[in-house]
């Protein structure tokens, strides 16, 4: 019998986590596909801070045969301490040891770069998957015949594809080119009132295998975490419901550079206490500094014609959700699976992708009420109340009821979403 499966020509924009993960699954369920992964950086982007593998993403990574590789590269974090103003008193939350119901420290806590490398290594030598670095798209035009014409920004010649998938992050260029800036001209971003910088500093004797969370007044946060490379990862954040407070840093992120961004952070954190001086000094010397606004992406549709968005580009739940990476992994699995069911009818496959995945995304985008402001108080009184609350919750007796937290914070609850079972056996 002649195989009637079409040889789809597919372009994936973005080589972080979502892009290679989708390529992996599409190659597995529809190996006739000709897949190109496009990355604007000149080489694989293997930087970044810790990400979590939680919820329905865990069995998917296991099906990929990559769960042990993830375990081998975990950050070595064993829990989190909420450190009080004296730098000594703390509320401690150890890792749960339960992959089904994880604590604030995931059982599969891994640096973003390590996860991206695992996915890159698992796909880079695969037949019919090709990576192109140092290039990006400049125009996407859908044709009446069910094809997509793509014009590139640099050296590649215009090419026609059967499917284009935007996996290029929260600030997705693919999303802007195909879906515009949204009805509110906000690029489909739901702002959460928080800006965070990430960087690595030298490890010191005071650092342990516990992450340490410290609040200072005016919504300032320092969070430092261990890694398996002998250094310390730092998250430094500012939170406020008054968005005018961020006008200056917004401009610095849009139009200026790292020096101006770091200068803003240094001014804002003056007098914050605890390890602020060490952290600011380390920030200035770090070679991996990165800063971003914390937001969610909320769209009424994730696809148009033969173009689909996946991961943060479509439904970023934000880093504070704990399931940003997990939702990308789940989304790529569903997208590939639905395409494999009707490769002759891509629009129908994309409709099913949305219908199947949206209930899961709606759940993981529900943050703890009041987040992130509730965990980043503006006043000393608010910090004292927050610390007292965390102290109560951290008591071993209260931790027995961790499932209650999962009801309002999906990242910490058991996975109750039914994972679709596609035919993921090897095909030839």
C-alpha cells in the first residue's frame, strides 16, 4: 500500500525549549515532516535560570526518554528558606520528594540552559530536523492554497511552508507579524506589576543547598538559588501595583542597555539590607545578566490558517506560575499529536489543538489570588505579616495539607488533567 501521509514542510521559529520539543514530537508522530528550526541567536541559547518540570509535563518528558537526563542535571536545590530581616530567622520548605505533588522546589528543578541543551542534543542529529542559527523572519504571508510564504531578515531566500509554528517566547515576533498587537495594542500581554533580573554570582560560604527568599520594603525581592556548577543564581525583583513606578525601566528595556538597567536596580535596592551589597556587586560583574517584565500572554486564538503559536508565545503563564516550561512541553506534545491525526487538514488540527489544550492552560494561568503583590509587600508591616504566615504554613503539621495549596496554585497540586494518548510509537 502506498503511504498517503503528506510530507509537511514545517518552519519552527525559536530554538529554546518549546521549538525543539515540538520538533521532537512531530518527528516522532509524523516522521515524513521536513522540519526547520530557526533561531535568531548565532548559536544555541543555553543561558537562563532555573525552570521546573511539573504537572502533566513530567509523563511527557518520561515518554521522550529524557527524564533521567533531567534528573542528572537538576540544580541540587533541596528546598527554600524565607529569610527574615535579621538574616537568620526563616521559614523552611523542603522539597517534597513526591513528583506527583511537588513543593516550591520541584523534584525536577533544572537550569533553563541545561533543559534547552538536552532537547537540542536529542534533535540536532535527527534526520529531517535542521537548525539554522543567526536568522529570523521579517514577513509571513498566508496563501489561499494553504501555504505560508516566509521572508527572512538576513541571508535566507524566501521559502514556502505547509506550517509555521511560533515558539519564540513571550515577546514573540511571529505573534506580532501574524496576529498584530492585539485589540488593546498591548501585544496580548497581561502585566503583573513585576520586573525581574537574573544573573549568576560566585558561591560563598553563606550559600547552602536551600534557595533563600528575602523581602525588603517597597516590593523588593532577592532570591538566590544553588546550581550544580559551584555558583549561585540570583533573581532580583521589584513588584508594585502602581505601574508608573516602572516607566523608567520600561524605557531602559526598550531603548537602552544593560548599564542603564543595572543602574535602575542599584538605585531601587539602595538600603534594602541582607545581602544586597554582595548581590549588586555580583550583578555588575556577571556576564549573564538578563532583565524582563513578568507578564502573562492571553490570546483568544493561538492559530490562524497554517500558523500556530506554542509555549510562551501563545499562553505564557509567567515564571511565577511555576508551570511556564511545563505548559510549553504539554502544548508541543498536543500540537504535534493533533497534526498527526489530520496532516491533510492543518486548520482542523490547529482547532483541535486549541480545544484540547485550552482547559489546561486556563488552569495553569490562574495564579494565587493577589500574586505577585501578596508575596512582595510594600511595607514593614506587610512583610512581617507575610513572614508570619509563611512561618505557620511551613510547620510540618501544616505541610501535610499541601494538597490544599494545590487547589489555588496548580503548580503545587496533583495533575488532574487527562493527558491525550497519541500514537507515539516509532514510525518508519
